[in-house]
């Protein structure tokens, strides 16, 4: 039998829309969110907006402060260090698991994504490139065959997508990042998991260099 697909609820639609606003930078980190304003912009009642905000809060994209309101998340420099440490733990574990579970699927999926990233780089399509950057890292979890690991990554993946889209457009960082993606895929194709893990850890755990300095300065402004 074929399972029936139910239509998305208003809450799901509102959640997806507001999430995209945050990730794509239409709403900046630290900005205030208004239930009234969102309900007016989307022509829905405040109930699905309130429920959507609750969901986005569970994803770490928004925070509600008593007597102040609801705000898009914002990370301080020390929190950026901590979230990078979490990424290193989760993504290196996912890469090992994916490599052991289905190396062929992992390398083919990453290679296809890398081709898309290369095309966007050539066309100067920074937004599309950064969206595929998010896909690249998600592939590690999609291929790992470990739903608990995927669930753990889900707690930070939306925040990382927003950080990447809003703070990852520095030209030197984008070029360095792209070259590191290439090195990761090349190492995995050769079966050199240790080298791929080394590049990945430097890629997501760096605390120095142009990108880290720029991001830190952005948050201190």
C-alpha cells in the first residue's frame, strides 16, 4: 500500500518560512521577532506563529527572554569556539561511520555536491554555494546510518547554516573553504580516512585565520 501524504499544517509552513528568513539573512542575528508582524506578513493568525517560534527555539534559531521578547539567536566569540568543538566531535564521528558503512555512497554524494559548489563558485553565486556547503556537511550524517548521531547534529545544524550564510561570505574564507572541501573528497576517494579527518578537523575547528577573525569582529560590533 502507498502511504498518503498529508498537507503541511500552517505551523509547518510558517516554521519553514521564518527559518528560511533567519538562515538566508533576511532577519539578522540578534533581531527582535514580532508575532504580530510575522502573522501580518504571512497573513495567518498568531497561533501558528507562536507554535512556529516554539519549534525554532528548539532548533536554537530563536530565544525568548522574559519581559523582553523573542530574538534571533546570536553567539558570542566564546560560544563560537564551543560550537566548533561540538562540530568537530559530531562531524568526525559521522565521517568515520559513513566511511565504514558505505564508502561508495559517501564519496559519490560528496563528489556530486562538490561539482555543484564548483559551478556556483565559477558563476559567482555565493548564496547557492553556501547552501551547498550546508548540504556537503549534512551528507556525512545522511550516510552514517546512525539516527542518534543525526539527531544530535540537528540541534546545531540550523544555527550553523545561518552562521554560514550570514558570516561565511568573506572572499578569502570561501576560497580556502572550497579548497578544503576538495581535499576532503580527494582523500576519501583514495581511501585515506585519516587525511580526510585531519582536513575536516582543521576546516571546522579553526580558531585562527581570516575567517575566525572576521567572524569574531562581526560579533563584537
